C-alpha cells in the first residue's frame, strides 16, 4: 500500500461486503449491485423480488429506504419511494424485510440506501442496533457529508456496519481524501453529474475517475447512475469493481403495475429477467 492511500483502518475487513468483493476478485469479475426500493409497490411483492435477486445474479443488494423528499434521486426512484410510502412501508418494515431475507440468505450483502431524517427520528443508535441485528451490512446515506461522521458513520462502524460514501465527477483532489475518510465496504462512484437515472456515463470519463479514486484507496469502486442495458453493464464491469443498477429496475417495476399502481402477476419475472441479463453482461466483461 502506498503512503498516500487511505487505508480505511476501520477494522471492517471481515464483513459480507469484504468477503463478496474478495471472492469476485478471485473470480476475476466485477459485482452486479442491484437497487430496489423496499415496499415498492407493496411489501409482499417487494419482499418476493428481494428474495429472488441473488438467484437472478445480483451479487450485492442496495435496498432503498423510502423517504418523502428524496432530493438526490431522479423521477423513477422518487416515484418508487412514493409508491412504497403509499402502501405503508416504514423503516421498521424495511428492517423486517431484511430479517426475512436473512432467514433464506446469509451470504448476499445488503446495503440500505436513503436519507438521514428517517434514521434520526428512529432514533439513530436504536436504528443501528436493529439494523445490525436484522443483518444489514452497509449504509449509504446520501445527505450526510463527511463533516457529520460523528452523527452516524462512526457509530455505524462501531457496530460493524460499513458506511459507503459517494464520489462524483466533481469530487476534486482536495475533497476526495475527506470523502474517503471513514468510508468502508466500497466507494460508490456516481458516474454522471445530476440526479439518478437521467443519463448514461462516458466510459473514458469513468475509467479516468475510477483510476483517480483507486490511486487514493484500496477499497473496491462500484460505478452507477444511468446503467440500463447488459451491454452498458458489460462495458462498465471492465472499468470498475462493481456496476450499480437502480433506475432501470424501478422503471421495470413501474411498467408492470396496473392503473391503480398494483402489481401485475408478471412483475417479479420481468424484474428478475432484467437482472439476469445485466448479470450476464457483467460476467461477460
């Protein structure tokens, strides 16, 4: 390890995330990281889709925690959050969904992604205890900057939960070391500037930025935002340690709802078929 690299000496080197990335490195391939919103379009349908993701090829699962004001998300994920909230999804139910998943799968890492407000009112330390007990492996809290690490990041690390940070094309050389401090599990590189799911990244730009991040950390780097097709997934899998797909999946769910927002019978099969195609793209990189 070079002296200018952030070693992230958090002691979180034996988590499910660490083990999964190490296993995939041995296989010589990137991870497929899939995002769905917990409770979208309803608890039962969402839970069944969650249960099916590993078998369809998801290596790591990001599970969105619905929030009424998801300011960093694009229209597709905002809509999925609203559907879930309308169906009665809560933070308590999201943690219960993870518990039920863990009864079936003790290997696939689950990262909860969302905003700080629902955790703050839970309140935070109680949330961390219950998240750890439920089997949550990591957190991505998009509105908590490194300057607020004492608030949730450092307590999460103390519970053995990875705290995953986002880097963007505008994260400059001065800011990057701050972003990487206390980050563990992996670095999530947001490959376009703007809200989620609204554009496709340039491969050359991604390659340059991933190299820039890797020069400063030994953590895996996963690339997301704008990935819709197996071919895009294949290309990005050649450039990074993981490929994150979110908006394409929640769009697929939305396409399989009736006029009242209820799930049609094909929704789970349609979603998992898309994941299978993306997984094949990643594996063929």
